[in-house]
């Protein structure tokens, strides 16, 4: 008889042991699955943080060589002037410029591995490199179609021909020149001297930073100067807008004591009794000192603010500061405009001395508002973004009004006064064939050398278009505005008159 297995071994094992083993395996699987999901979510959150929240920081890091190498492998977009003339482009990984020294005050420089970027090259770096800060539908489409990355192109409001004329007119003298389109706010020219060549910046940088001539500073928008008698345009605006008649007269005796301060006209000249028009033409300090002191402080302050004084207007809501990506410094009347200054101090402010400081851009804005019948358009520089190599714009930009310092009728009254400055006043000789020129000279006293020379105003074409441009010219320690700044502005306006 065959042997038989013990009864206990012939029975089917109870299911309890099997269930215990299955639960243990299932628990481990759940644990692994949970860990995997959590790890994936953490990784996704980490990637999302850097991609969505910190991509700008990564792209701006000068020591991020991976980003820099990625940009170097992507054709950087070109920058064009308003007429389609190429200002900057990239060849074989090297940034090229049509006229680097002439346009440096506007374009800035591009040196991602060492010096970084400035101005237009910095503010629009994302578009120019083609590296989006977020995953756009356009970027997804590019990836799906395996298209190479290409930087976008920019079109500026700048006119290279006029920019060259402005730079040449400075003739190697420290100073700045700005030309605006009053109706749009577009910057047609913005020159500063001395300057630098962005194409050789890496080689020249140490020398430039050690020099004391401020070649890396943009005098047109960054440095502050007393406006001298060009400030009389603001004083006249405040007076005319707050009830002072143009026929109001004062008597100038050359030197006068006004509210415990002494006011002296240039070389102590005595103008006699004169109204506002003649006072502006002959640049009478006494007249505008008395006018400013007689004005209520809020009226003077608020008119100046409407022109841009005391305001960081580029930081305002609904303004894209990338449209004017320059190192802007605000003009101001006094350090604390909420406190009313003494009348004697206001008297000096009326003709552009005391605590009043401006940039050349600010004074071009004053002229621009008058030329635009009392409406100040925001100055801007970037007009279009285009797909790289494509002439059709992907985005088009315009400016908006910043202030209304004058009504149209008052602007016309002041315009007539500015015309008299050129025909019979301190800017005689400033006319240009084919144009009608309106202006105001300024000779700003400074403590450390010869006076600064100013000429601000606007010009109108004598044709069916009646197109206008506003301008401001400053020559540091140049002397008198009529002798030095007027010829500089005239040379720039001749270039505009010859252009179409």
C-alpha cells in the first residue's frame, strides 16, 4: 500500500495566509505609487516655479552661461529705424551697428557674457533673443513644427538721418539734443556727447569707467541742469492759464530787489516797461521773476507737473515703460513740491534758476506740448515688434497724453510769442529755409564754470503738411543760448527740412 501524506498536508491551505501576502504587496505598490505621484508633483511645481516665476531672473543672470550660450546660438533680432534702415543686427554671433557711436544713447549695448545689456537692447532682450518668458501659443507651434528659434525684430520711432545730424551738430561738445514728433510723442533723434561705441565696449569699458567725462551716461535723459530762461515758457504757461493777460506790463530796471532777493538781467540790461511777448523775446528776468512770484504756488506747480516736472510719469499705471527704455531722471521745481517755497525763491524759479533742474528731454517735452496745441504726448521710442525677417508687425505701439498744460487758444498765444523770439529776439538767425521756427533761448548760470547754453522750441514745414518737430539743445558750459545753442538746433532743423 502506497504511503499517504498526512491529512493536514492534503487539505487546501486556508486563505488567510494568501490574503495577508496580497495585502502586503498591494500596500507596497500603493506606497511606491504615492511616492511617485508626490515626487512628480514636487518636480512639476519646481519646474513651474522656475519657468513661470523666475525665468526673467534666470535670463538676466550674467553668470548663467547656459542661457548665454543658448542666446548665442539663436539669431538675435535686428533693430530698424522708422524708415526701415537697419540700426543693429547680428552676424556670426557678433552684434553689428550701422553707426554705433551715433545710436549708443538710444540702443545701449549688448554683451551678455560680461557687461550685460542696457537701454533698448536690455528692455527688449526677450523678444530680440526669441526666448519667451512663458510658453506662448507661438512658441508651442514653433516646437511642434520643429522650427528653429529666431529673435524678433524691432522698429523704432528714430530717424537715423536726423540722429546723425543731431550727433554731428554737437560737434564734439559736451551736451545733448532731442527731437520729438509733437503729435505722436515719437522720438526722432536723441543724441548725447561724449558717448561710446557699443561694438568696442568690451575693449573700451575700463577706460570709459575711469574717465571723468561721463561717456557712459546719457545726458539727454539722465543728467539734470538748470533750464535758465527756457523755463520762462513754463512760467508764461502758468500765468496765461491762470488769468494773467499777455498785455500785463512790468518795468525792468536791470537789477531789482524782489521779495528779499536780488534779480538781475543779463549784463544788467534795462528793458524798461514791457509786456509778456516782448519780455519773452528779449528774455527779461525781472518780468518773469515778478510773474512767478505773483502766481499762487499750486497754479505754478500744477502747470509744471502737467509738463512732466516732479513726476515719474513713466511709472504711471497703464504706461508700458519699455516703450521708452532709457535711464530717465525726473525734472523738478523743488525737492518737496508739497511745501510752498518763499516768493523770493519762486521769483528765481520763474526764470529757471534756484532749485529748478531739468533734462534736455523734459524741455523738448515742454516745446512739444506747445507745438501740439497744449497736449503733451508721452515720448516713446519702440514702435513695432516684428517676426524675425518678416516686415509685417506682430505688435504696434502708440503713446498716450501725459498732460494738458495749456488749452489750444493759450498754446497759440504762446506760439506767437515764441515766433517773436526768433524774428526779433534772442534767437535771431534761427530761421531755416522752408520752415517756420519758434523758440526760446536760455543761458543757465552754474557755480562751476561758464553758463550752460540752451535753445528749445519747434519748427513747422511751410508746405501743405504743416508737419512739426519739437527740439531741445543743451551745450554744457557753452555760453549764451543765442550764440551757441541756436546754431546747433539750426543745423538739426536743416537736416529735417531736407528730409521727406
